[in-house]
C-alpha cells in the first residue's frame, strides 16, 4: 500500500474483524479513504464506549472533538481536550491526527464532516446515558453510530467510483449492521455497561424486526451498485450481518469462525 501508512493498515487489521478484508477489495483512493475513515470513527467510538470514563466527561470530550473536526485539525488541542483520559484510551484514539493525515485530500472534507457529526451525536447520547425510550430514539442513536457512515460511504462512492446511491437506503445499510450488533451484545451491554439500546415496551422480537427492516433497505441499496470493488466491499459486512441474525434467531451467540471464513469465500466468488 504505497503512499498509505503501513502502520495504519496494521491498526486497521488489529481493530476490525469485519471491515479489514472488504477495505482491501477497494481501489486505491477509495481504499485509503475508507481505511482512514474507519480508524477515525474507531478512535471516536473508543471514547464513547469506554467503561471507566464518566458520561459527563465523555460528553465534554466528544463535543470538543466534534468542534475540532470543523476546522484544520490541531493535535496539541486534541491532546489537551483528552486530558488525563489519555492514560485510559487505546492507541487508535491517541493517534487520531495520523488517521486524518492518511486520508486522501479530496476525501478529507467528507471524512471531517462525518467525524464532526458522529462525535456530536455520540456526545448527546453519552450525556443521556443511552436512555433509548422510543423507536425515534433508536433511529437517532443508530444514525449517529452507523447510518451516517453509510451516507459518508455514499459520498465517497460518488467522489471516486462514479456511483450515485440513495441516502435513505445507505442509512438503512448502516442501521441494519448496528441493529445486529445491538442484538448480539444486548446482554453484555446491560451486564458490563448497564446500558440497554432497546426502546421501552419492546421485546427481542421487535428488535429482530427492526434489524430485518433495515437489512431489507441494505439489500435494496446493494441493487443500486454497479462497480465490482464497491459491491464486494458492501457485500461482506451485509452477508455477515444476515448470517449473524440467523445464528441469533437459532439461539446461538454468534457465527462460528468457519462460517465467517466460508462467507468471506462466498462473497469473493459470487
């Protein structure tokens, strides 16, 4: 990957089981843009997800990081914002500036805008202790953590791949993947973080229905794509989400390693 930091790809491989392989399917500029974006989002997500950082502190940090993404990134300011939480955060978060620098210049405004939106949205939900009461709340939360990633990818497909896609379906794609994650981690989120992403009065069946509705949008989204490398990129996470949902319905916690490997093979040969 000449022209792109080897260390960024190492970090990507270490932090993402789902996205590393599909990113390698993409053409040069898209590959670098999406790899940078993944690391930037991961850096922000690690702040939102951290079990030992107080929600008010998360709110303050994430709001300020969001503001920082509205102008040329200042790393000294970023480290000052993190303050003493630096000792608690993983390497991927501390090196945010490097991931932004690795992004191709044409794509950087798209990435910075998405990072601003994600950090601000996550800040709001951290402050509210992820207290999701209604379907609208769930839609709002899943938009900030995943739907907007779908929109950003659509912007990148248009910039580099001459693909025009429906934004609503792109949001459904992101939401669908996130809904499957919520179902998979429901017990863990409650036990470890004391957080439930399930609206009031919903049971698990309704959460399955929500995931399925959004994955149907994701399937529609796939039909609008023409470029093979982009189709391959989008197909793998979606295939894994569909199969994970099936495993969860069968009462299993997740797909087996073999099933994952078989899916990776299938996606590349079809």
